[in-house]
């Protein structure tokens, strides 16, 4: 599956399901996670599907993301891993939790936030950026 097929067959239907079910957390989670993957699909396509290191792929994907899609990545990583942790050891603090998704309550849309980010707003902004002409 190439980037266009992924967008048409996975991302767009997940986004549309989220729009149809604005009070259900599951379609929002699915839409966010699938949309975040678009950058990797496009980066692989640009590299003509050659074998590349994870570091090289992530560098290319992050260049495609821009600020709005970096906000999406931040939120999705927090959702997928439950907590965003700063692994840099601070002599006086050790590890630090930067963000968490444990406060999200599936039946309470007011809690659908990661740190300062409203997940619905992040989704809509990222979808507008990622909905490239070649995906239409």
C-alpha cells in the first residue's frame, strides 16, 4: 500500500467516522494514530521504498511534519505510550513525565486533552495539513 492508498483507505475513513461520532473516543484515537503515520508513508515513498535506517526514515518524516504535524506526533506518542517521559537524566530530578493520557475519560469529551492540546483540534488541524492534493 502506498501513501495515497493508505490515506484513502485508512486515514480518510477514520477521520470521517470520527466526524460522525463526535462523542466517541475510539474513532478519535483511531483517526489520530492513523493520520500520524502518513508522514512515514510519504517519506518511504520519497525514498522509493529503499531500505533505510529507522533514524533516516524518522528524520525524513519529521521534515515533512512541520509544527502542526509535530503536535499530532506528540499527542499520538502520548496516547500510544500512555505517558510522554523526558528521558534526560537531571542530576536533581531524574526522569520527568512531560504529558500523560491517564486523565482521558472515554465518555467525557472535555477530558480529551494531552497536556495543553485539545485532541479534536489537533486532529482537524493536522488533517487539513495532511490532506494533500495527491490524496484526493
